[in-house]
């Protein structure tokens, strides 16, 4: 696993690191999220292990109890909602939720501390 600066990992985060998992700067992974870089090829009766890297780009957030599958990239600033399942890449600054995760809205950042 490769962690950059200012990465926040909450209690109970689970990493299955058969292939590399890279977390870039300012990423948050909330409690009990599961990042799983491997699965099995169900097209064969022997079900061999297959694997592919996971990348969570800067300023992204994987919310509580979410699942990120093998080969997924969560792009810069994206949010994977609580208990959602990402089996495909998530676009930059997208907010996605559900099983499977679907686009909800674009994340807009305000620098004001109001």
C-alpha cells in the first residue's frame, strides 16, 4: 500500500492488497470501508484469483462502510457515499452513491469558512 501525505484512515478500514492500493494526498477513508484489489474469475470452474490496482486520487473521500473493487480509480475530489459499492472508475469531483454507485451530483468546493 502506498500512502501520501495527509491521508486519513478511520478505525476498521480493511485493505486487501493483492495488487497495489495507492492513496494520494488529502484522501480520507472512513470507518469500516473495504478496499479490495482482488476477486475470482467466475467464468472458470477453478475460480482463479484475479487482481488489479486501486487508486484513490487527491482530495477524494471514501465514506463509511463503502466498498471499492479491484481496478477502480476514484478520481480527484470524488466522494463515494456511505455503504456504496464502486466497481467502476469514478469521475473527478463526482458524488456517487448506491449499489452499484451512481452519479448524484458534482462536488462543489467553497473556500469560505462562514
